[in-house]
């Protein structure tokens, strides 16, 4: 069983729409959750972190966490073609170094 | 966020040779750095955790004698791929944590072994 699961996509949305990206995880002890954006051929870039249940908003991005359901999501409002990328969900594993386990990523395509 | 650099950004080497990749934290002192590997169209896989002044902690299935990690200072960790083979061709990325929970990625090093 994969520790972090994401739909590989592609998820296609028109410009201006809301893109909804989902992630489930298996380790109930996980405390930290992250969304990274990765453009093709580039290194991932941290866009959101969330640690407690509920919503966290930062500009056009909203992260949602439900620990009971072991589910974390990312909403992108007013999607832009520049948002087209692969979005990686990462979950901390409860070890001394707080290492991260990554999902396989969801590819988002925003059409003009 | 933290600023992390890697060198080189890409490297081509012949099978059987060794390659060293450097990871530097530019604006803070990092006691812990992480090394990941990403094959095409796959996700990131943690290879090892690099600790300043002590031996690295390797993930299961990663050969510590093949992937040598040295974290000799608070700003520099190196990954040496010894006796590289074509199957080692990948995107190698280091990350570091500032003391909070977030990890910040270096720009990555693309290794091609011919």
C-alpha cells in the first residue's frame, strides 16, 4: 500500500476556474503536510504547508486537511496557464528527522 | 524560505567513473540535509538523511557504499555516486530544513551516465 496517494491526472481546467487537487495518506501519526509545485525539468517548489485540521489560505491557494479521513487537498482559485505543472503532496513520517514521503504527483493543465 | 544551491546542475559521465554533487545552504546553517532521487515521470524518493558531523542515515535499498554522503560543515553536504552505471542516471535533489517543518529544495543535478 502506497503511503501517499494522488491521482496522476492530467487534471484539465480552463483559465479562471478552480482546480482541486487531492491526496490521501496512510500514516495516522503524520503531523505535517505540504504541497509542492514542480515544473517539467525543474526542482519542486514549496507552495503550501498545513499542520492542523481545517483550511489554510495563501493568496489563490487554499490547503485543506482532514486528519480523521487522512485527506489533504489543494485548491487553486482563478487558475492561470502558468499554474500548469505537477503538484506533489508530501507528508511527514513520524521519525526523528521528520523525513517526507511524496506522492506521485498530479499533473495540472490550465488552458487559456 | 531557505536558499539552497547545487553544483553541478547537470553532468554526463562514463560508466564506471565517480561523480560528486555538492549541496550548499546559502543563508543559514543546516544541521540536516536530505538527498532525493527522481527518475523520469516518477516521484521523489528519499535516499538518505545527511547530518553534519556524523554518518548519513540511508533509506532501505540504497547502497551506502555506492552513494557516499559527506556533511562536513553546516553549509555543505556532498553526494558521491561511485562507479556510476546507466541505471544511476537520474535527477538528484537535496533539501534542507531551517529548523521549522518545511523542507526547501535545491535546483537539482541531472546525472547522465553513458
